[in-house]
């Protein structure tokens, strides 16, 4: 499992979105820690949760710890990315 520190550089939600998208493509699980630690409102916001759930729908991923204000979550792709209507 890859571990990504979400507090690095600007510590923004971009780390969350890119991490999930890349591991879905690589079909590797990821654990993101210290989510948005450098921000005034730390942790996941609604839009971050929505983007991770959208990516999970594309690849049948399972998630743990994925909720608003969470500081850590895991994303485990279940299948190769599939097309469809979402």
C-alpha cells in the first residue's frame, strides 16, 4: 500500500484528487494521511469526498475513513477502470 502525506507542499485537496486518480490507474491501494493539514479547515471537505467517491465508482474501489473532516483515509481499487454513465 502506498502512503501519501497530504500535508506536503501546499497541503491542498489536489494531493487527495491526484493520489486517488493515479492509484486507480495503477490499480494500487493508497492511504492518505495528514489530509489538508496546512489549511485553516483541515481534513476532507465535501468536494474531496465527492471526488474520491466518483473515482471509486469508476473502478469499484472500497474506501475507509472517507468522510467530511477526516484527516486520513484509504482507497483500494477493486477492478480496472470501466466506462459507463455516472
